[in-house]
């Protein structure tokens, strides 16, 4: 049950939230706090969807 919720969240994130990995000018060292929070959130959801 938990895994299916995270898989659904992952699909929703892919459609709604921006993808910073596709931007060639994105610099992780210069990312804002909001960008870092989004990256952390997406990583957390992905990790739980794969477990």
C-alpha cells in the first residue's frame, strides 16, 4: 500500500514539478533553498517508491 502511494506521487511529481537535471545551466552549488527542498523531496519520494 505504501509503495503504491509513493509511485503515484512520483508520477505526479514528474508531471508537475520542474526537472533540474535537464537544464544544462543548473548549478547545484548555487541552488536556492526552494530548489534544494524540491530536489530533496523528489529524491525522498523516488527512494520510497523504489524500496
